[in-house]
């Protein structure tokens, strides 16, 4: 089964171009409906006077032209934060509940935007209830996802990520599965001796598998290194969460990848 309904965040930041290209490429591959969502920011978060509706209309025109040129069926959602009382993360998460996947951009910490929370990707992963494809803020990317790195550490998050990514995995040419063992990895491995690759092989996927110990490298750095070595078009991983000062945040590996990613990452929580 393909992804049939993809939601992509549209805004006026420079990162929107690469984000939209990735969303269009994936929607074309999956034969999906593509929905663009634009949130007119609350005036409190705008540093200068501007016509929010005019900017939204211009963004809608760019989105529809790009979708039409790609031969995609598309729809448009525009939300006014002042009228709806929805901020950007809440609006994206609400509408993601009714889609198969959400596409957002990694935050460029050197180009902050008051209208877009710096932790938007994290809030999307934790709150959308859907897989989230995060596109790095810099670079051009292959949209075909023919070389996919799948990170497996056991637990519900990894199982969810595998299930969510299956429509993409089925169209890949090469899939590298890394089972991480060790202090921060698949702690249950020794007790059950289960092998996720045996399960994935039943789908006749083009697999190669390896087991890695965490060692001195952090899990995040190890995955970034393997993405580069493998030439991955996409990293798929389950995202754990933790409570910090009364707030739910992503686990250490998820936060590390959101900060340092160099290839698109599909996260499920």
C-alpha cells in the first residue's frame, strides 16, 4: 500500500523550496495527494508590518504551480493563527492526524524566524501521531529514496517506524538495516534473540543487515557516519521521548539528528 495523503508545511523561509521538492518527489513516487498547509503567524510574532494574507496567497500560487507541473493532485490549507488560536505546531499536528505523513524542515539555527518555533520538527514528531519526514535546511537531495538506512533498536518506536516506512522501503533498491546493541541500544536482544531482518525478509526487500555496538561513539554520530558511508538517500528511525523539567522532549539520539542531520530523516514516535 502506498502513502496516499501527504501534508507539507509551506512558509516563506528559504528552506521551503527544498522541503517542497522533497514532498513533491515523494508524492510522485507514491502517487499521493499532496496538501500544502500555510499558517499566517500571529501579529505578535512578526517583526515588521506585513500583509499576512497576501503572503499566504503568493505561497499558495507557488505551491499549486509546482504541484501541477509535477502532475500531482493537490489541496491547500491556510490557517490564520489570530482567528483560529492555533500556533504553527498545533495547526500542523492537527491536520497531520488526517494524513499519512508530514514533511517539515530542519531548523536553521543561524537564521531564526520568530514566527516559526525553533523546535517545530521536535513538536511535530511528538505531537502529529504520524511519521514525520524532516528535510535538512541545506543541500539538494535525491527524492527517489533508493538507498535507505533503517535504524533498529527494538521497542515500540522502532516497530512503528518500520511499519510507517514500509511503502517507501518497498520501492527502494538497497536497504541497510542497523541493529544497535549496547547501553543505549536493543537491551532486550540477548533475552529474546529476535532478528528484525528475518521479519523484513518476508517482504522480499533488498536487505543487507548489520549489528553494531554503541562503543565510544554516540548513536547519533554512528548513524550519521553510516549514512555517509552507505550513501543513504533517507534515514528511517523510531524516536524515543523523555521528560525534561516537566516537558516531553525527544530522546538524545533524536535531538542529535535534528541538529546535525545531513540527509532526510523519517522519524516515528
